């Protein structure tokens, strides 16, 4: 397990791309930042991401949009 240290985010370049730009994930102790390499990112609270994932999974289970 990777330990997050206060004041020092963990930055990883993913294998996923948006056109030709790699997607970068920055893990901070209280939030994450998702961005394209060389561009400004979007801050996301971990709790909000988890809640969104649960709602999405629930919608799929009910036969919602795919």
C-alpha cells in the first residue's frame, strides 16, 4: 500500500489517454486531482467519487443507462 504523506502528493501518469495526452492522477490526503498532462486539473473529494460510483453501480443494477 502506498502511504500518502501530508504536503507531498503522489503523482502518477496512467496508461489511459485522452486523444494523445496521458491522464495524470495526483493523490492528496483529502482529495485527488485528475488532469491531462501539462494542463490544469479538476479537484475531486474522495467521498464524492465514492458516492458517484455507488449511484452509477446502482443505476446499472436497476437496468439503467450503460
